[in-house]
C-alpha cells in the first residue's frame, strides 16, 4: 500500500483520496462539535488533533494518498468557508486550502520517512497546531 506523494497514478487513488477527504470532513465536523464542552484553548489544540487524525488514519487504512486526502479536505473546508457568508470567507477558504495542503505535504513526508502513522500524524498535528496558535495569537483569541 503506497500513500506517498507519488501514489496518484490513475483514477483509483484520486477517488480514494476524495472519498477519504469527504469521510474526514464529516468525521471532523462531528468531533469538532464536542469542542463546546472542552475548556480552554480547544481551537488551538483539539481541532488540529481531530482534523489530522480524521484525514491521516483513514487515508492510510484505505490506501489513499495522504497528500491529496489533505488537499481535498482543504477544498471541502474552503468551500464551507466561502459559503458561510462570513466577512473574510474567501480569505479563510484560501488559507484553509493552503494550510491543509501544507499539512498534507508534511504528513506525507513524515510517513515516507518513518513508515508509520504515529510520526506522520504527530508532524501534521504540530504544523496545524502551530498555525492555529499563530492565528489565535494574532486575533487575541486566548
């Protein structure tokens, strides 16, 4: 089973990545609803853990491309941001697409380097949490 950046030959991995991303988006949506019950900086620490887990573990289990699963997840989040009609929806959507693409690259590289899910998940989580912390700090969220 190949989950590298090069595992996008043919339509099979693309469809698996799209299916994995849609599953991950639904799972993350449901799990992120639990944030309201958590104290403190859950947007900074909890949300990245949920999203990186939801994207990475299923992608590996079904043999999808980690990178493209993350990219497609970013597309789903970008579309949601765009249609949410918030003031900065377009920019938030573009940031979501760029961010999840970067997290996917980092996750895929860590998976290729270590050949295991845990370091890949940890690497993606660290990148995502660092971004959320930076954004939260800039808008004085915490």
